[in-house]
């Protein structure tokens, strides 16, 4: 017996190529599984985004948010809400949103996001001078490239609808 450290003996030379081939095979399997995992995570993220958007749009309909403002509301809601594992809409950690989506929208309505809702008129107040149909920057008569660019960046859904309407 020797008192020195144990030394691993290398495998016999005839086993080394087989081990390398098996290792390469396992590494290829791991890479394929990682690719499948990444694809599944991407699909899950898309489904979660679609579910959150649908919930926000439902809350917008209940709260009377303008159709043209709903994309902006969805964008703002992503900063406050997420989906739980049970697919329920919940506030992000550290964010207070009492009353869920409906309470959050009601709070925004009270605190000044008035552009998202229809302008109230009545009780003797003169009607707001909001044009019934604002000019379409994609139409030949009211072509406005600056406004087109702004809409394409800020409200791509609205820009697509206006472009279709102008055809």
C-alpha cells in the first residue's frame, strides 16, 4: 500500500472513443431540449401577454375607455399587472393596485388620465369641441407624414386601421 493520493487511472484506450461519442450524443440531446424549452417559454410568454391584454380590454370596456386609447391602456397596464400561475391578473410585486384592473382604471380616471375617456358634456356645460372624425394622415386629402410616423410608433393598431380606411 502507498500513502500517496489516489490517482485516477484513465480508461483503456479502446473505451475512450465510445465515451466521447456518448458524450457528444448527450450534449446534442441537451441542446435540443434547451431549444424546445426556449420555444415553449416564448409561447408561454405570448399566451400570457394575450391573456393580460384580453383582461385589460375587458376592463376598458367596463370602464368606458375610448377605443382609440385602449392600446395605451394595455401598454400602461403591463407596467402594473402580470398573470399569476393560476392565470389571474395580479399587481406586480411592490405595486399597489387595490381593486385590480377595475380599481386601477377608476383611480386613473380620478387622477387625470382624462384623455382615455370620452369627454363629458351636459349639466349646462357647452359640448367639447372634439372633431367627430379627426383628419386621417394616410388619406390623400389630409396626408401628413409626421403624424403617420407618430401614430406608427405610438399606436400601431390605430395606424393600421387608418391606413386601411384611407385605401
